[in-house]
């Protein structure tokens, strides 16, 4: 229950209290809400970017859920709400493994290790025909550069696609794999990471190349040595890269460049086996998601570059592989067990489990606290896309306390009745001194897991018989 004046004051006080801490703080990945759960591994080795925000939905890859199809593209709709259950749809499945998932232009692109490439427009999925890709040279990375789509392959080839034909613009002679590609708007170059055909090898020789035109014979090496780049993350000011470094202890470093030719280390090797699987840039802070688990020590890490202050955060609860932003909320793909160990796969998010905004109409509009009437009646309507027949009537409460005594559904409206005397007693216990406007809140759950909330304001008064007669005459 809220009176109008006290409610407005409370909102102002809360906003003044929390506003200074809302922005510029690193994300607390340990305590995110669960949005969706299934079973299996989060991601295969060498596939860090298996997540995308597209068409107001979150798409992600599950590599193995124990069924006959070991790899699936799943879709989660945030409007369905948050609850600890399987809360997503399957967009596509393959008997191989999906290895890329990325939004490119107005389409969502993904590929598998059987040589197939797919495009999704948010409603349907189509496989590209006439491609040069095979199971031995499948697409391992996709990027858009200067209006065209570029596809890097497992055997070191880079193809340019103009919507009709595929043109090979780079062919690497060694047995190398294209790990990642990134178009950096700051300098107008396409950056390509070239690594070994296996993520874990000794020594992990690789390098990074770039080109301003992406034509054949236009590529220059900008990062090379006894390491290779796992992934790039371009921002407005810096090009970050997570590098698999040192031949014998397999440590990762984080580097960032302001010029695109030199990449100084900002987070050095710490002597632990570490692979950086994914990254996120949000609110001026860079995040890299790593694991130390391949030798049997489950441990998730997040490396954070907070405006030049680089820190290592150990995640005791989650092993994250990727995170994306959608409508100013963060969604992350995580496992309850680290690395390649089997365990539950979760989609976790900063978004709160927001209630569906219901329209509530309470009758009577003027509540006589001295009345001998039996009921207070509430009419509940849900917004378009929801059905009041899905409401669990037993969960509906007035002020979080008073349960439903009677109910009926008429013309997409749920009618529920609460005990009038119980409400009057409740208001009296709260010290409500009539006459006063009172906002009453009605809440409840839908059978699918969502919950709703709505409110209406009534006038609580104490009527005697004479005053009640005069009120009716004036009305």
C-alpha cells in the first residue's frame, strides 16, 4: 500500500541514493539473474564468440545437450521473463558443431564445421548455396568490412562475399587457421588473427595481419612471435586482443593498441594456464573471459580494464565464455562448472525479473471502512501478447497479503474478489487515517513463470449513514 505523497517522496529518495553508483561500475558477474538453462558444454575450443544480440533477442550456442544433435543455435526472448528453467527456442541444429555466431549487418550469420553457412533474418534461417567451404576448410570467422562480408576459414583462406560470388582475397600457405577478424573503424583496417590449426599446441606460433582494402597482396603483419591472437575487440579508441602466449605454459595476455601496429601488454602472463574465450566492451570498461580449468582446477576469471586499471577477478560461481549487451542489459553465457567439464549451461543477465504491467481497476472507488459489504472487486487486464487465462489465480494477492476469495474471467478480463473486512483491518493496522487516497497493488504469477503487477488508487473514508446518503446524492 502506498499513498501518493509518500510514494513520490520514496521514489525521489531512492533515485538520489542509487544514482551515483549506477554508472561506470564493473559488472558483478557473480550475482546475475538466471535467464535460461539447458544441459551440455558452453562452447568448443577456439570458438569464443558463440553469442549475439539480434532483433531484441539473445542467440547462443549449446555444443552438446545429450541428444543426437550435439550442437544447436538457441534463441532467448527477454520478454518471456526470467526463471530457472529451459526458457529458449531452438533455431537450428547440426550433427557437427557450430563454430561461429555473429551479427553482420542486418542479418545473423553462423557456420558449422561441416562447411555450412547460414543466415537468419529473425524469422527464418537460410543456408547459403554455392559456397567454396567444406568440412576440411569450414568458416571459422565472419566479419563485415566496407560493406562486404569476409569469411575466414580453418585452413587459412579469406573470402570476400558481395552478395553473389565468393572471391578469395588471402591464401596462407602454412597449415593455419583464421581465429578472428575485426574491422576497426578508427583506422579503417580489417584485422585478421592467424593461429595454429589446433588451439592448444606447442609452440603456438601465429600472427596478426591487416589490410585497408582486403585485396590480395595488400596484407601486412602487425603482430607476430611465439604466440597467436585468440580474439580482437575493437573500441572507439583502442583495438584489444587476447593473446595465447609463451610456448610451454600456455598463458594468455591482454594487449591493446591505439595505432594498430604495436600492441603493448596491459595484462601480463601470470604463470597459470589460461585461455581467453570471449570479451565485452560496455560503459567504457573492457572485459575478457578466461578459464584455468583444463588441468582439472575449475576456475573462471574475468580480466577487467577499467580505464587503464587492469584487474583479475576470480569467478567462483560461473565460467563465462561470452557476453553481449541488449537494451542496456548484459547477457552472458556461463557454465556452473568450468572449462570443458560437463555441467549445466546458463544464460545469465543483469536484467531484473521485471513484472508484466497489468491494468487493475478496483471497485468500489470509495471504500467505506465502516461498511458491512463483503467484497472488494478487482478487474485485471494484461497487455497484448498475454492471456489472463494463464494467470494462476491462487497466486494473486492484494498488497502481497490478501488472497482471492472468488474469481471469474469475462472478455479477457480476470475478475477477483478480496475480503472487504480483511482489507479494512489491514489499512487500520497500517495506521491509515481517512479520508486518504490509497494505492493498492495487485500481484500474481502466470503458469509459464512470469509475474505481473498492477495498481489502482481508491479513496478510503469512514462513512456514517447520513454522510453516505449525502455522498450518493452529490455523486
